[in-house]
C-alpha cells in the first residue's frame, strides 16, 4: 500500500525546484503525468536558444524502459521494424514499432548500453505492450522513467558548454553515440541525440544526482557564457517540425488508442520507410507491411511549405484552390529561421501519388475579426532545415 | 366518464418508457391516455418520500443511458430534468486499502499504477477496445432492429445497415467483437489487467441486474450496457437526476401532458381486450372498460402475454416464448436515510471518492462466491453492492447535513428456500448493512431508516416480473432482433393495433427511453403520421 495524494495532479520531476526557479511565466502543461513548461520565459528566446546557443530541457516525462537479459536483442529486434542486430554497444537508434496490422504503436530511441542491456525511450506508456510482446523471451523489462534524471542540452554552443562544464571526450562522440563519463564526482552518461535536428546531447544520471546534474549546467549559466536557457515544449514543437520529426499521438493516432478503423497509420504512411527493414527476420507487423508495400500508396504524412506568413492552424488541405478536400494539417509552425510556414499534413494520394496542386485554407484572426486565405503548398522531401554542425565530429565550438 | 370515448392510444404503465412513448405519440397529435396501477407514476423511475424529509430513488438510482436525443426532442430540461455527472467512485479492499476512480486522467493513472504499473498502461488498450464496441452498439439504440427473417425492403436495408456497421470494424476487430459478446467479464478483463482489485472494480457493471456471475459467458456484454451511456458526451459517465430518478418520469409526464396527453393513476389494467385479432382497448381492475384504436404495453413481455392477454387471443408460439423468456430476479435494493455522512476511514480526509459509486468487493473470487449463493437460492452472504450518496451534491433529497444512500445489491434470490417473509427480508437487509458497517464504523450510529427491497417487493410494487430490473436478461439470445422474441422485435404485438414499448424490447433496460421512442416511431409509421421521434446524434 503506497500513498496516493489525490490533491496533487502531477508527479514532481527530480528537477522540479530548478525548473520552477527558471520559469517566469507559470505556463505549464501536463506531459505523461508531469508538469512541463510550455514556455519558461519567452518563446522567441527559447527557440533561438536551440538554434543559436544552448537550450536545456527536462526529459523526465519521456518514458524509459530498461530491457535486459539473454533475449534482450532478439526481443527488441522482433519488436521494432529496424534491424537492431547491427546496433553496437555504445550506439543509439531511432526506432518505430507496430502492431500485427503494421500500424504504429509508438516511436522512440533504443540505447545499447552494454551486452544484453538496452534502454528504450518512448513517447507514450509502453509497459503493457512491451510485456505482452515479451511472452516467450527471456528478458526483464523495468520501467525507469522516474528513476533516471535526464536533461536534453541542444544547440550550437552545447558542445562548448558541456565541455566547459567538465565533460571530457565529447570531441570524439559521434551522432547517436553514447559516452560514459564522470563529472564533478558523479557518473554521467551522455548521448549525442536529441529532438531538435541540431547539434545536441542528452545527459543521463541516477535520480539521486539530479541536483548535481542541474547545477553542473546552471552554475555555468551563471557565468553568462553560452546563453544556456531552460526551454519549454512550445519551442521544441517549432524545431522538431523544422527537423521533420514526428510526434505519435499528435501527428497521427497511435494504434493501441485507436477506436475507429483506419484512423491509425503505418510507418510508410508516416514517411518512415527508411527504418523498415524487410531483410531481417520476422518483426511484429512485417506481413502487413510487406502487403502494404506491394500496393500503391493511399496517403502520406507530407512535409509542406506554404506561401505567405499565416500558419495553417487546423487547416484542411485541398486538391486545387477551392478544390476537393484531400487532407488535413496535423502540425504546423512559422519557422523563424526559414521565414516560412511549415506543416506536416495527412494527405490522400491518387493512384499512388500525391495530388499535384495542394492548397491550404487558412483561417486567422485580426483584432477578433476572422479572415480566410488560400495558400499554395509545396511538398518537401527530407528535413525542412538542417545544419552541418549536427553531424560534424568534432563538433564546431558554436 | 363516457364508455364510448375511443382514445387514439392507451399506454399501459407510466414508467419512463411508457411516458416516453406516450409523449411522442401525443406530440404527433394523438389523443393518448397512460394508465398506471400505482398511485404514483414512474414505475422503476421514481423518487418517493418514505421517511419524513427524505426522498429515495427507490429503484433505478443513477442516470447515464437515457438518450440525450429524447431529452432534447421532448425538451425535458424545460420540464425540470437536470442530470448532474457523478465524480469519484471507489472499491474498498479488505486490507484497508482502496482503489479510487478519479476524473483527472493523470491522477487516475497514478492511482492505477499504485496497484499495478502495468495495468496503468493497459487501461489505454482496454478503454480503446471498449469504446469500439460502445460506438458500434450506440448506433443501434435509437433504431428499430431489422427482422432478418423477412424480405421486406425496409428490413433488408436495415439489416444491410447493421452489417455495414459491423464491417466498418477491421477484420481483427470483428473477431474480437464476437469474442467480446460471448466471453465472461472475468476472462475478458484478465486479458488486460492483473490487479485483483482493478479486475473486481471493472467487472461490477457486468453483473448488475443479471442472473449471471463474473465467470459466466455473456457477462462481458453487460459491461458494455453499463458503459455505453454518457453524460454530455462523456461516454461511460453516470449522473444523478436532481431530485432523484423520479425527476425523469416527472419531466416526461410534464412533456406528455404539455402535448395534451392524460394520465390516470390507480388504474390497473387486467386485460387487453382483443376482438377479431385486433386490440380494442383495456379492462381495468375495477371492471371499467376503456376503448382505444391502439394499445401499447409497457409491461414486461411475461406480464404482457401471460397476465394481461389471454392465450386464446395469441399465437401459441408467443405464449410459449413468453413463458421461456429469461427474466430472472437477482437484485435487491436498500434506500437509507442517514443522520450524517458515514465515515470511511480508509479514504484520506476530504477524498472526493465518496461522490461516486462505492463498492466493497475487491476480488473476482468474492464476486463469484456471491453468485454461488444466489444459485442456491440464498442471498449473497458477502454481496456485491453499488452504493451512492447523491445528497453530497443534490440538496433536494434530504434535509441539510443529512444524507440519502442508495444501495443496489447483487445477488438476491427471487424466492429463498421456504419463500420470503418480512423477517427474511430484514435479515437480507442486515447482511448488506453489516457489510457497509465493516468499512464505515459510524454507519449504524447515523442510520435513521432503511427501506429494504427484495425481488418480492420490486415485483409487487413496480410490476417487474421477478424484480428483474432490465425486464429480461441482457443475453445475446434476447438482444437486438431477438428481443423480446424472434419475429416480434419491431415493437408490434401479435395482434393488430397492439404494441410493446417496455425494456423487454430492443435495446433493453437501463432508463434509456429508447424502447419507448422506437415503439413510437413504428406506431406513427403504421398510422401514417409524421415521425416525432429523434434520430441518433451519431458519434462522429
């Protein structure tokens, strides 16, 4: 029998006091049972901390599972669509996993920490699905979401900032690599990973070391160097769209929570073909995905840029100006770095191809008066925005 | 009173379905009379003052399934109906712990995780799956079931609609749905959850009003019947009718009368008069004969065909099926006046959980044992109860600071060995009160009065055969086009001008109003009158 405080809506993060001290706006939102800032100070300063200096974000709410045991690799390889037998110790892979109908349950990252020892990070609660999927495998699955103190440190000065904080060895750490180190007397794991499409790192420590980890970064902030800033989820939303990263549960309905038939999505429909590997042995959803691959595409989550400067909030997408409705915007932002409206849109295909003339109908308000505008959309392949510093090893100092 | 008056329609029974039916007929311009055997209207949808200053929801006690389309079409809000959603809900454990229901998603998640981390995740899958079946079933509530045995174009179209709805499910969902309809609730829930108390908590809705146990096949569907209702679009939520369930029948009666209808109480119908295989009216207990162009029975199928109709007027098949109709009484009810709020020390101070349903069965095994007693014609020595205290937010039901408690009890036999006596009824009541007192030490101190109702009282007063709250078990053999009997699921009786609108017809019991509205639609169709009944709002 453990205590349950019905008056407290959210679980406190191990960084709670630090985050509260840095948050000016009291603009909070729930994220997996924790309270996260949407905006800590101003959206513009947080966005530009990511793109121009050094941003810090609490990763506590991100779901984390520790998967260990003799069958850990076999279990994970059956779970996800990507071939994980090639994932060496000390490396991280972006993965997606499906149900037997080949519809996406969630996405996340697999950290190969040691032989038969993995961490799986996920967007949504996955313990039920992982345990159901583990029947017949000799593995142990532990939820460690709350037991790990993790921070994401992203932006062009992140390498310099973390080095200045005393973390050694970052100059040789490649993208998707893991570094186990020791800083200020505590053990720290650093991975060169992130959700911003920029140079950046994720720092992982024991929960008991949360204050040490926080202070390592924020004493550095006090020196006035590197423009280290706590960011909220709103800035992250802007940069992840620029980077073309998807959010299960926002950009599409996850399979296990889908009620209406055909409201879930496959990896192909989300543009994740590159992580579906049919050469590896059976994985959950493989047969359905093979069958889907053989058929012409019926729809895709497309990356669109839109003319003009009005973000297409909740817009429908049409084939031809004022033509037939053919899709809907799932995520959108004004990109300050590209000076352009970007959108991820779920669009119906015709004979396996996207309609050739896509338009968005955009509603917006000026002084409480509603206006409507039509904006031509262009399909973008790959990321909307990327920078060589993301991949450079050693990274650039700023 | 002129014997010669010929009503357009007489409805037998002023329960919520009879009143709903009558209101839609009156709204279409018919001259309608509702006859009620009791001195009060409402049937099992009543609020009665049996203890000075207290109003009891004597029978039905919470509201969720009542169709919002009917509420809107009859403007029941203007006629005084107000349904306030419940908060909270709790299953107490024998070890002093509890499992609570919270409306805030994150608080609820942490409460589930307190009992099982895995179950906290599994509840997402459970809710999504249950909602699939809810969405499917809800679409049929305000529709007349097709008769698959005929080749009439309307039946063929309606059957095609039904099949289309089913085929909107994916292939795998279709298999799962068939499993769901035939499984026991225990087996079904065990595919999702591992915690004993969570299994018990979710399974309760599957046995309420049902002569089946948590391990009996078919009980999974009964859960759906309790989960498919909603309050203001929040599916699965339950509400209290302000002023008790009597407010539902009162508002319906008010709407009916506003459309020109009339109600006679203390007017028990003993016979539906039939001549040349046509219903011509009814005869009352006092010998009075009333004539009507059509007669609608809101009595359950057994009472309708075995009590107020004569076998000589009916096809043998109907009489036989009425006799075989499954309508087992399995429930009891206690209505309690309390001098103060009972204490539940297991809960933290100020806990909102008492605002909802209180349960005291924390394992599937205890639930199954409760059923075992019933099979042996005993009331459960450790019953499953569904307890609510609506006076926590309804000021109209008890004096300030005092409370009214409604305790629904599963299981209670139709006839204990040697038959019911008042002493046995009181002993049944004491079993229930003792169980409450185990969790609430001041319970007997605050207890002022308790009305104890076994199937004997429910049948005698309300007229529910065996006291069955659904007017017939909600098992697959008695649902959709098989309710109440194959060939008679479209509300038309076996003689001309005679109709059925009770919960014995599709879609069944639970204060939905849907049988009453559906029957009205068929009647108006036969009379070539414009349809006053509402269409389903649709979920999408």
